C-alpha cells in the first residue's frame, strides 16, 4: 500500500518536480523512492540528479535513463532498518541500484559498512564511474 500511495503522489506531483531529484535530496524510506525509480524505468524518461542527494536519494542512480549534474553531491552509507541499525538487506538493496564500478568502489572502500556519509561529486560519478552527464 505505501508503494501505491508514493506512486500516486509521484504521478500527480507538480510538473516542475517530475524527472528530478529536487525535493528528495535528504533521503528517506525505500517505499517513497522505489516506485519513482520503477515509474521512470517503465516510461524511459530522463531523470536528473542535481544538488544534494543523500541516502535513499542515491537509489535514483538505478533509473535506466538517469543523468547527473557535475555540481551534484551524492552521499552514500550503509543501509539501515527502521530502528536505524545497519541492515545487510537494505545495504544490498541500495548497492543494487548502482553500476558495477560504483558498487565495487563503495564496497572495497568500506563505505557501506558504516552510517557515516561518504560524499562523491557529480563530476566523480561521471568521470570515474561512467554515469551520464546532464546537458
């Protein structure tokens, strides 16, 4: 049911908010982000990651037609359960949204073993990890 509510909110959101990470930058529950990712993947529309994007917001990297602005700042950490404890299941859910190069970097660097944020610039995501740059 939460997925349906989130999807309906997304579909009827202000057009200025559609197709961008704006308004979602502080993260939150997967139930808000997963339906947005699914809807964009279904429609194939371009989705822009811009500005500050932390935690669950980084799930938007799993959108097939995503682009990242060079000035964006993405903050990664381990996934957690509802009580705030690190969860392997939630961490794997987040990692599955990232391409293999980014996933390997985050795992090998231990960045998904802690709740401390690890920040990457949009430029790094583009230049080092192969994500498409927004034009």
